[in-house]
């Protein structure tokens, strides 16, 4: 989309929605226009300015939807970046994340109040995330490239989850790369059932909204929730392999308006991918490999998937593709079979060492085609 070309921050990309009557969020219960979303975000910004000091992340227990998006956009605008946390995690897992952020406020959906009451320390207070009022005051959209837009946490599978600051400039670069790989722009309707606190959740909603696409959040995945996407005109969707297997088993993977299906977040079994290709032959499949600290790192494109079908390139069933545009990928300390740690360098990665490298902790190898 043209409005992405010169933008240097995520917030400036979102300014495309100001005053627009095109639908920005579709939930099945309501359609929210871009103008309405940005007015609610301005109301959320005013509330956050009152309850939290500047330049400090605000931990939050929120569910994907218009209200959560309003707080995330508003928080980015007034320097109170929201840090959504996983409400299905335990108190023992959540408390270190909240303490490390150093905030004195916990923003909470009404439905998560019991968990919040178990979490807060005496120096913190709970702020209930009611629907923010619309505001006639415009968002400033004046963020700097180094400002934090929002904070996501790593999975914590090897220890305590770590906070990753999604800086405005790097996030804008991520929008351009992701939107290009998945052909996302105005007129598209993007759906993901990944939770808000995950890079595949709001990390991708943030991309779609900035690219000018409407989003159709799925607060919790189920086969029935997927079926309902047919009524929302969903053209682009993200799934993880477990979801794909459930949808294939239920025979409801195809959607009438679906043009692009992105998958990732964990390895996919080659048989699952074969069945997916057979179930939606006209849909472009895109596999993106990355992590909370930075993504996309590599991509198996829609054309690569067509090679599997058309030319019998079955070895690609076990691949996550080539380096994404603008990404340098190397294999460090490879063994005799070529397997070593995957390291990547690009402007849209959020965690980098002094030389610009993200060392993923993942093992991989590169073939002669890259």
C-alpha cells in the first residue's frame, strides 16, 4: 500500500485510518470504522495519561477485540505502551513479568478481574479496561522511531518470559515486509485466533491494521469460531498446525473469500501440509518463520507451495523457505551435516546484539538454493 512507503513509524501508518468510514474491525457483533477505532483509541489515550506515568509499559490482561486494540493504539500514542500478558498463565508465571516492567498499574478486562486480584502487589492498582469513550481530540501520531509501540513477551519455555519492546521504527519495517509477503492491504480482512499477547496475535493484527486491512479478531479458537469467519468476508487468515489439523478433520478449512492462508508458530507435519494444499487449492499458502524477538526471518512463499504441488518439490514440505526480504540469514558453527544455530540480521528485528544479529537459539541448515 502506498501509505506505507514513506512512513517511518507504526503510528504514522495507522494515521491512514483517521476519518475513514471503511470498516477497520469486524467482530460479528459490530463493524467498527477506522474513524471510530481511532476516536476510541484517542479516548483510551486520555485515560492512560491519567492513570499511568509516561515512558512506562502498562501490563494488561486483555482479550482481542476493538477495546483492546483501542488501548494498544492509544498507549503507543501517549508513551504508555501496553504490555498484554497471557491470561491463561499462572500467577507464578505472570508476576515476574509484571514486576520486571516496573509499572504501578495493571489494566484488566472485567472478565480477568479475579486473576488480577491475585496478581497485584500492594504498590499496584487495578484499572478496569472498560470500553474507552470516543474522543474528539486527535491522536498525535508523533512517535519517534525508537519509541516503544507496545511490549510482547517471549514464551518462557526455557525460563522466565522476557519482555520484547516493539520499537516504532522496526515495527514499521516489519509491517512493510509482512504485508508484502502476505499481500495485505486495503480491502483485505485479516483473521487470527492467536491470543492478543502473542506475536501471531496482536503482532499480526498490528501489521494488518497498519497496512490498511480490516481485522476480524477471534478471541478463542474453535471450529465453530472459524466457520463464522465465512460471514465476515475474511480474505487472509493465520493458523498454527494444530488448528489446521482440527479444521481438516472437521472438513471446514475452506472459506468463501479466503485468498491467503499464513501458517507458522510451530513445525508442521508434511502430511498436514499435503492435506491443506489439497483442501484449498486456489489459496496462496505462506509459511513464516520467526520468533517474538523478530519476524519474519524466513518465508516459504505462495509460489514455493505451488512448486510442491506442480513440480513435485516434496523436500519443501519440510522447509521454512528462504530469507525474507531484507534479511541476512547465516548458520553459525555448523556441524558436519551443515546444522547449526540460525542467526539473522535485519532492520525489522526487535532484539539484536551490537553487530545487529539476532541469535535465535534454533537449529537449522541452508541448502544450495538458500
